[in-house]
């Protein structure tokens, strides 16, 4: 899903020169959000707010925009600011290591997960990471490679993720049962059920 928020660089890459951009602003087809950033009238409101504030949509908000399964406790507008961004009490998110450049108005899933590791508890992060693995069709190794600056703690969390998870509630139950010492088998086959599987088995 596109946010309909564009940097000048993106618009030029799409074939719009500065003259065309100015004409679109005058006609109302584009709205200038801040220097070098524009939106259509149908743009995503959260992304517009993030860019107007001097950043991009990040962390949990970006992951929600990518249609991942987000725990209900993960709320608020999450913004990753540039060094010129708004100085306020608004939630400021940042990943590990050197700051990522602004590629678009909404951070990619790996960059957003990197930021979310600072904002979320272990269970909430693993819930979203399971959803990301299913959406991207990536392995845990591939996701780890896309977040090279993540600390050891986040890599331990990633080892507890499972590419077979099919819902956030399933991930929560798996984690909580294992924390209590139960052995949980994900998507076990049920004999005599024609190859059907259930979400998990507890032993």
C-alpha cells in the first residue's frame, strides 16, 4: 500500500520535473508538506503527519502501514526524525547503529523492525517479526542480514521467531506456553485428518 507521500527525488524519478511539480502544487494535485516533500490529497494521514514534523513514518506505525499484525498495546504515532526534525515531545524513534537515510516517506519493514526493538517488549516485537517473516517470505537469517546493526538481544529475540506462525495470537500463546516450560510444536500434522494441521500442539 503506497502512502501517496513523495520526496522530490521520487517525483523526478517518476518523470516529473520541477516545473511540473510546481504546477501540480498550484492546481492542488500535490500538497507541499515541507521542503522537498509532497503528498496527494488522498495521502495517508499518519505519513503526512510524520513528514510534516520533519521525519518519516517509522517503527510500529510503519509496520502497521505495511499491514503486519500489530499488538493492540502498540499505539501512538512513531516517527524517525532527521537532524532537522521537529523538537517536541512527539515520540522519536531510531534504530541501532548509524542512522538510516530517508529512502521514502515510510520506512521499510527491516528498518522499522530495527526501530521497534527499542520501543517494544520482547513478546510484542516477536509477534510483529513473525508477521513480517510471513509477509516477506524470508527466513530468520535473511531478516537478520537486513538488520546488521541490531544488538545481541534482538538477535536472540529473532531466534525465538517462527516462520510458520499464522497469527499474532498464535505467536503470543506459543511464547507464553514455552515460558512456562511447555514444549510447543508449531503446525503439527494430525494423524488421520487427511494431512490437516493445527496451529500448535502442547506436550
